[in-house]
């Protein structure tokens, strides 16, 4: 078999007629920037996640930076984050003028809440957990710590649209969160795209100005801004896929169950939590990231069998990029990074292909 990690061309082929109609509709009326499709999508997104406000921006990195800036994060501040994340989490903090402070991941690959208090200093202003791989961190404990030390909470929820903790959606905790619509995301567009989610009216009003050069509806510029808008064509594509989002999430959870049922008998791999194994968590499985003994050898073996896999972020945690000024040693996070491997999980993969992948992994360890 030939099973790519993500088959973009197959995804387009399955929706060719509908997507072509969307392109023609948007293009024929010249509705490219800040038009009705964007407003409709923002309204859908806010309703789905249960927040008061959603704003489409150019990408999730911009969303994080705009959110932090609007919340007052800046020079002299420190923001605690989990090093098991994309560098974008830290760069969003750094570009506000604040200092990103990395801490360990826990066994669930999310921020280790027991390590947060150890990193707090008089300069700490906020905690920014990454809701990774479609799972939400222990927000009760994070909010308890933030209340104890009078800290703000922001969410890098780029990978977690629809994921929930105790019934509350990712991106709806604290000051707000961000969502990514990068093509490989559960809800992806055909380019870069992102959104800010917040219940805070002040933050909403600031970001609404900031994403469009600081301009208000009358054209007056009242604050320094950016050029970071989710274009209308991408919003129209997202509107289309969003109509079946619950079905998309359900299918991903079915695939994750197939992986778990087949691979849980192997003692050489550590799997994500099973679907419905924890009533506090509703996971959307943005990725299916396992920890594998002899990870690099397994990756090559699967490639030889036609199976595409991915090592997230090139196999390095953020604190390991020493040229950025980090000096921390986070041994457990480094262990995770040396063993983690993402298996194909997308809307084009079939049950038979999942079975083939699992059989290949079993054969590798049983040889």
C-alpha cells in the first residue's frame, strides 16, 4: 500500500465540485477581504466553541501574538509555556517583548501542571498551556495556580478546535485562545488561517482593530495595528467544511479507536489515551502521536512499507533551540521528543489502511 501522512490532492478530489463552486462564487463578486463569508464563519465558530467572540486572522501564530498583546503582555513579563510545542508558541510570546519560560510536559504530552509553580518568579505574568494533539490540559489546576498567583491564562489551542475539558471547549478558558486552520488541521483551509477566541469584550475590540492596521469602521486609526486578516475565500472554504465538523471529529475518534485497539497489545509503544477513557476529556485527535521504542528504525520500516509518518517539529522541543537563548534541561520532554512518532490520521484514510499500518508496526516489533 501507499499511505501518505496527509493526502491533500485526494481531499480536494473528493470535494472538487463544491470547492470549485465556492471559488467561482467568491471570485465572481470580488469578495476577498473582510466580507460576509468571514462574518458568517466567525459567528459559527463563536457559537460552536461557546465563546462570545471569534475573530479570523491570518494564522494561529498571529492570533496568539495579538491575543497576548491585547491582554497587556509585554517587555519585562514572563510567560510560562510547555516546551513540547511548536516554536510558534514561544515566538508569539517573544514578539510581544516578554520572555517565554519553558517547562516540562507530562505523560499526556501536555504541560506538567506540577512544574508550573516551580517556574513562577516575580516577573511571571501569565501561563500559556498548549492544547496539543486535540486534547485539553488540566485546566482546573492551571486556573487554580493562576488565581493563587494572580496570573493571566492564555491558550495555544491551535490544535484543539472542538476538544473539551469537563464540557468546556478549548480556547474558551482564561483570557482566550487561538485556532489554526493550517491545511492539515482537523478544520483546515487551503493556505494559512487562524482565529482568536475570547469572552473578553475589551480584548475583542482591540484585536478587531489590530488585525486591520488599527483602523475602525470609520477609517480612523486609533492604535498601532497589523495586517492579519483571514481572507474571505479561505473563510468560505472553512464554512463549507465546518458544516460537517462534528462528523469529521467523530470519524477521527473512530480511527483513533482502531489504532488503540490494535496497538495496545504491544509493549514497545505508548499510546494516547483511549477514546472515552477519561470523562473529563473529549479529544478530537488532531494527531495520533505515539511513543515508540526504536522510533527512527520504525519510521524507516514504515516508509519502506509505503506508510508516511511524521516526527513533530523535527524532533526537538522548543527549549532545545539554544540559539534562541534557552538554557533549560527538561529531561522528560526530551525523552518524549526522541521517541514520538505521528501516524496517519486524516479524513481520507480507510479502516483497511489503518489495519495495514498496525500490522506493519506489529511485524516490526515481532521480527
